[in-house]
C-alpha cells in the first residue's frame, strides 16, 4: 500500500494566480503568499485550492515520498479516503473543494447551475462546463469581506434607479414590457438589450454626475467603485440589483445554486 492510513498524511494545495488576486504593495505581502510562506514576486495571489477537483487536484505524499494527486489516490483507495458514508451515498469523488480567496478587484457576476442543468451543460459543452456538479458555496470571512449576492426586492431596485434621471432609458424599456416572467428577469433582459451607444452614454452620464455628488446611497458608491475598476462595464449596474453583503471575520454567507453573486 502506498499510504499509511492510520496517520495524518500531508496535503499540498496549489495557487491560482488570476488577475483579480491580491498583489504585493507598499511592503504588504498578499494574504495567500504570507499564509504559505512563499515569495510574493509580482504575481496576483487569487485562490489556494485544497481538494480533489480534476482541474487542480491537491497532492498527498506516499510512504515512498512520491507526490500523488488526491483524485488519483481516491480512485485507488476510495474506502480508506472517502469512507463508507460517502460511498454509500454514491459519492465516488471528494464532495467538496476548499478555496482560500484573496481579492484586490471584484470578480465577475456569476451563478452556478442546479445539479440537473450542470449535468446537461457538461454533456453538451464539456470544454466550457468541465464540472457536472452544482457547486453550492459557503463563504466564511477570514477578514472583512464584501460581496453582492441575490436580487434585492423589486420595489427597492426601482426606487434606487428612479432616484436619478439618467437611468430613464433603461426604465422606459422595462415599463413598456408585458410581464410573462419575473419582473427582475425582464429588467435584466432590457439592460442587456439596450443599444450599445445608449448604454455607454447612460453609464458615462451617471458616472459624471455621481462622482460630483456628496449625497450618495450605498448602491451609488458601489456603482462608482465598480466602474472605476471596470470602466464602461454595464455589470456595474448590478450594484443596484443585488444585495450588498459586508461580512466581518467569522461571519458566513451560503449561496445555493441559481443565486446570482459577485465577490468584491
């Protein structure tokens, strides 16, 4: 046997250097680099993965000193690593992935499909959807952490947008529609369907006006921050659509599949 399963086995993860990750600045070491006691260099330190995901599996050390990918070790020793409880529930892979995130810039707006849809997308487009799982997430804040998660109530959204005249082109299109589906879905659709030039001028007018105004709502401040990070990106308007969550260390946020979110 390659491993002694009667003792703890060292587990080594890997870092993702996505562009939004934390970078060294003014003598400050990125959180993940500091955690791993590794030189920061000029890389962005975005995510540290610990798990058996086929895309980036952790490694465990065999008795011989050889490093074996965790997903391969599970295939060889499913009972010893996963245990009977997982296997009896038809889990043949490690059913969770631990990530440590450190963000310098907001991540993209996203949502994870429910299980049935994840399986269908994976079968149709495995290159774009390499994972057939639904990926519910629990975010636990190690330091202060900000996120957008889930749609606000429609009256709150409309009150935020109607407060300023420059969102009128978007709202006019929305109010002209017949609502055979969720009103919030229609509001999002009409944003995406606005002509490119009209949307660009609406964003620019909003940015120019709000940047000179001292009486800003929380959503307007966040909108300006997102536009600063991603100039001209209409995704900044989701500051008005989604709930703004500010977590303190130790607080958590659960995101079930289908919940629109963006880590800030």
